[in-house]
């Protein structure tokens, strides 16, 4: 369920952007990073925070100034800068291009963790990084994957900013995980506060009309499909997966979101999948999953 919902994220958001561009409200696209992430993060934040509000009060009382800074930096990178960059990259790039570029979060996260947390690089990191890079290069040579009419230099810049933001959030998230704080604090409260900031930005940048003059397609698409189904649904599915399976297994299967994103973009948005693009996706998947397969194979050989 997580692979399906998360994989459809970019395709649905891109589709909503294109529909909004055809149905302007006061000359503005009603699908903006402000109102989309306001609703999506508010839905996730309240759904996670309210059931654990008693534990939230306890966790808040234990926070010291350094903990508050850690939570603030994590939220700023993972819930604000990352999503904004994700949105603007998607507005300039095809879904396939954006999906492949954001796969760089995995190796960049590992490099940042080595630099900032003194964690050793995963076994075979060089080979994995090389496969991911080769996959991106092949896709770059294909007009349907990257470098097509929709792809712009600004989109590449936003994508790289998003990669850095989400990679940084992975490092701060690693430190937060060792604290033993509740999801109500780390996900619920952080998402709710971030949502309120997006809502305030929407009012400042676009005015109240950005919310009150919207049509049924917007309400159903953004609140129902994107907010409740994709954002909240993928968050709950991921939590359930982590409760039932090892982290390595979830990460391995999670790499298949790339396949869902590419196929859904081709099926629903008409994006082209050329031979080089397909080869690039295969190489990228091998690079993403190599460490996990090597670990499973090595474990099996030692057992025998």
C-alpha cells in the first residue's frame, strides 16, 4: 500500500497542477505549494497528534533548548524546504525526471551521515552510487525522461535543493529517532505547525480568495485524493509496515515507488518511456537496492 500511494504522489500532484493551470482563480493557479501543503500537512499532523496528545505534553515538558533546535531544523528541512522544492521541481520537470533526480536522496543522506554523525558508509556504497549516477545519465540522454520540453534549468535547481533538504532531514531524523520521542511530537506537532505556516503564506501571497473561491474538483482532488489518500494514507501505511517488517525490508520494497511513479506518469500523464529511460530506471533501482540484496545474500551464505 505504501509503495502504491507514495509512488502516485508526484503523478497526482503534477496532474492537479496542470488542471489548476487550466482553471485559474483571479489569474492564479489555485493549486499552489501553499494551500496544497497546508491541507496535506494539517491532515497528517492532526491525525497523528490528537490520538497521542497526552504523550505529547509529557515529551514537550522534557525538551531542552538543543532538542527544540533539533526539531525545528528537522521540520524546516523535511516539512518546509523539501516539500517546496519538490513542488517547484515538479512544476518544471516531468514526473519521470523529478522522480529519478530525487533518488539521489539516498546516497547524499549516507554521505551527510558520514560527515555529520560519523556513521560508516554502507557496504558497496561506491558501486551503488555509480549505478545511480549511470542510471541518471542514461535517463538524461532520453528525451522522454530528462531534457525534454518540460525540463528547465530552474527545475533542476529546485530538485537539487530538495535532495539536500530531504537528505539533511534524514540526518536530523536519525538523531531524533534515538531520543525515543512520540510520533505526536515528531510528526504530529511538527506537521501541524508547518501547515499553519503554509496557510499563513497562502493568505499573505494570494489572499483569502485562494481558499474561498475554489471549486469541487479542487476540494475532491486536493483534500480527498492528495491529502487524505496519498499524504495520510502513505504515512499510516509506512508506520504499519515498520511495525511488521525490518527497516531494511521496508527500504528495499520502498524503492519500488520509483517504478510506480514512472509507470503512472506514462499511463495517466502521457509521459514517454524510451529505451534509455527504462534502462536508467533499472540501473537506478539496482543502485538503490544493492546494499540490501548484498546483506541478504551475505547472511544466507553464512547460514549455509
